[in-house]
C-alpha cells in the first residue's frame, strides 16, 4: 500500500525532475565546454533576458492546466509596450500613471476573452487567436513605427540593478519574474482558485458536479493570463525601452513550449508552475549555449527547441499511457 | 434537390460576406469590375484577387480536411517556407548565353526540383500525421513542434537570406497565364475539383466526417481511422508545399524568415469563415475557398478604400469574433433570449 502510493507520487514528479535534470545537464555541458560559462552572471542573465517569458509562462501554465490555450500573450505584450510608450512619450503621462492603466487594459482584455470562451462555449484557440489579431492591430492603430522611450523613470528602472554576491547583479524585471513565479506557486497550491483550475483540467464535468465554481474560474484563468501578459509587457518595456507593434512576435509559442518542457500536460490538470520556470531557463540556456559557441546560427535555437518539444511530448505520451 | 438547398444554406453566409465585400469595393473603386485584355491575358482587380488568393485557398483546402478530422495544423506556414526554400535552392538558375542565344540554366531540372519540394512538404505532413495518429499527441502540439523547428529548418536551408531564383520557366507557376487567367488559379481549382470528386464520389468524405464526429466510433465501425488521419495530414503538408511553390514563383525568391508567416492563422480563419466548425465533422471545401477569397478581398478592400493597411488586423479580428459568435449555439440562444425576453416574461 505504502509502496504503491510512493510510486504514484514519484511518477507525478518525474516530468518535473526530468526538466530540472535536462537543465542541469545543459548547464553542466556549457560549463565544461566553454570558458566563462560557469559564472553567476551568466545564469542570472538567463532570468534577466527571459523575465517577460517567465511571467507570461506563469499565466500560460494556469491556462494550460485548465485545459485551454492563450495565443494572445505575445500581442498583448506588444500592445502594452505601445500604449506605455505612446502615453509616456506623446501624452507626457508619468510612468506611475501609465503602468496601472496598461495592467488594467491587459487584465480587461484577458477577462473579455475568458468571458467569451466561457459564456458562449467558444474554442479558446480561436478566441485568443482573434484576440491576438486585435491586440496587434490596435498597436498599429497607435503607430506603425517604433516609439523609443526617453522618460526618466523608465530609463532609471531599466538601468537599476540589485547587486548580489561577487559583482553579479539582477534587474527589476527579473525580480518581478521571480515574484510572479512565487505568486503562481502560491495560487496553484494553496488557494481554492488553484485547486479548481486543476479540477477543471482533470475533468470539467466532474468539477461541475463537485459544485466547484467552474464558470468563474475559467474566466479568471484568462483574466490572470491577461494580467501576466500586461505585466510581462511592462517588464518588456523596461527591457527594450521602446514600444513597437512587432515586439514579441511568436512569443506565445515560446511560452507554450516553455510550459510543455516544464512538464505540464497539454491535456490539462497536471503540471507545476515551478516546472515552467525551468522550461523558460532551458529555452534561455539553449540560446546562451548557441551564443557562446559562436559558430552556430540563431536558427539552430528554433530547431533545438522543436526537438526538445518533440522529446518532451513523447515522454508525456508515455506517462499518459502508463497511467 | 434538398441536398442542394442544404448546400446553399450552409454557404449562404460566407457567400453573402464575399458579395458584400465585393460591393463595397465596387462603390469605393469604380474600376473594380473592369477587366482589360492586354498581351493575351486578362487584367483587373478581380483577377488580381483570384491570383493572390490561390495559395491561401490551397492551404485552406488541406486545412479543411485536417480540421474535419478534429485536428489542426499550425505548421503549414513553416512548410510553405521549407518547400519554397527547397525549390529555390534546387533551381537556383542563371542566364547563360550559348552561341548568341540566351538560355536559362537551372541547377537541377525544374521537374526534379518541384518534385523534391513537394516530397519534402508531404514528408512534413506525414511527420505531423504520424505524431497525431500513431503517437497520439494533441494535433495543436504535434504541429507546434514542426511550426517551431520548421521555421528554423527553412532558415537553415536559406542561410537566413532571401534566395533569388533566376530561372524564367519557374516563374510561370505564380505569374504565368493560361487561357487568359493566372495559372495559380488553375492549380487551386484543380486541387479543389480533385478533392471534391474524392469526397463526393468516394466514401472518403464520409469517413473523414465520421472520424471528426467520433474517432472511437469510427474505429469501431471498421474504419482505418489512423491511416486516414495520416493521409489527411500528409495531404495538408502537400497542399502547403504547392502553395509554397506558387508563392516563391510569384516573388521569384524564397525567404526562409518570412515566407508563409502567420499563414496558418489565415488558413484556419478561411476554413472557419467557410462554415467548417473547429470541432470537426461536417466540412465544406467550397466554403474554405470562399473563405480564402473573403480574406484576400478584405485585404484589397482595405487598400482600395484608403484606410491604412495596418487596420487589416483589427478588421480581421472583428470578422473572426462575429463569425465565431454566429457559429456558437449558446450565442444564438442568448440573442434569441434578448429578443424574445419581453414575451417570455409576459407568459410567465
């Protein structure tokens, strides 16, 4: 009895452990193969350069856990950068007025899509696809060209660094990303909302029969993803210091890839926010490896990510069929 | 007769949308319907729309069958880029003067190059089909793998550059005319007719619908469900490959970075506009062709009424929202509720 229960818990954690092992192996290989790779700053840069991916990954994890998908995240990031830049540069708002507004816009955008999905039983894929078109189109309505940000607050936050040990430092964006991971873990494992998300992903009819607030939670999942996208957009604005309609093109696919590599099952109901962090770090370390190598072109990143996705999906299938 | 009435009913909305768009065009652009006969072929806005819609229609036809089996293929854009890259690389081409006569020389014979590109594209589709039917992955994820990696492969093939083709015979596919009409239109029409015959004259159409409605029941009924699914994905890859050839021939080059970018979304949109539900089952090939024409007409309408082309995406988003709401039974019921509510309240 004890043994079977142990085995069951183990098999739930296996994808997560696999992800962490892949990250450790890649990091180990990089440290051995390239001089200068094994330094605190290189690893902190993984987080700094992928902070926005990390944040949308948290939102995407909840969406995928609930059995849905959100294709609009990349374009909401672009819209956020664009609105921030236009408000700050053209209308001379202060950053502290602009940031709450863009967060509200992203959250409302997510809530609207969630409501459409839940109320009219529409497919998340198509609704968020339309949302993606809409958000990108709205960017171009504001401006076709890139707007660079020279606002003092934005540049100050963008350059602010928290010094850590031995000269290594971390940016505000990376700190926000870590905070969001913590919030995600807290939401998923200690709140009613988190438990309901897992239940919906496991089986929506069962969740309904259990009397769980399925409708409210479904809308909230997309609302949360919209908020995460807007927050990632704010971080992206700090990172790029510009607003542009072509920012973060295709980032939704990177986010989905990070979630899948992080061990979350696409059929919903199984997965961990913590795994998504490592999914993001794996995507980041592949790029870093390719940059360190120098002889490989950037498109190898995409091919390697595709191959990793393939391997992880194959493993997921193996676990699903065993269960 | 009843069948015909049904057909007419299902295609009514996409057809009405297209007619409306064409009418808007005609109002804003008086010369819209004018056709000119120049150099032995027809010229005009309508011909232009037909020519430009052909690659999208090809991709949408493949996508229709995939969606009918309850699947989705988001890798078609990458496959378009791969097929274009293979063809452009193998043809290459240069203008050589031989004995005072200018002749075009290609690296490989053009037929070999085209065959190779189509084989590679079909291979991509086969890979997707195997992942979906044999491994049992969700279609969106199975094809996401190729969407991510395929773009990288296309960039790898082209070295991240735009490969220009210097071989005039190849340009016929995307720029040539036959009987006064663009050749690309004939390609799309031929694929449509062949598919239509296959779906209506053989049981294949019924099989595909059966798989889409209930895969387990279809398998229990003795259908080779997996084989058919694999074939459908392979065909979708092949159709994307043909579209890739037409596109690269039209622009006389192959761009691994941008060719076919976001085409998967346009194709899915075309299929949805044509009345095929994403939940699988009943599908309409003619509807998807109409959908492709609607998207292309929409684009040229936006250009012709003089609004900035950037609004295109907002309009597209609005169209998708309207169409999917109209397809939703819950929405129709809600609307009925809003309209009928006073009466119902009175009855209560």
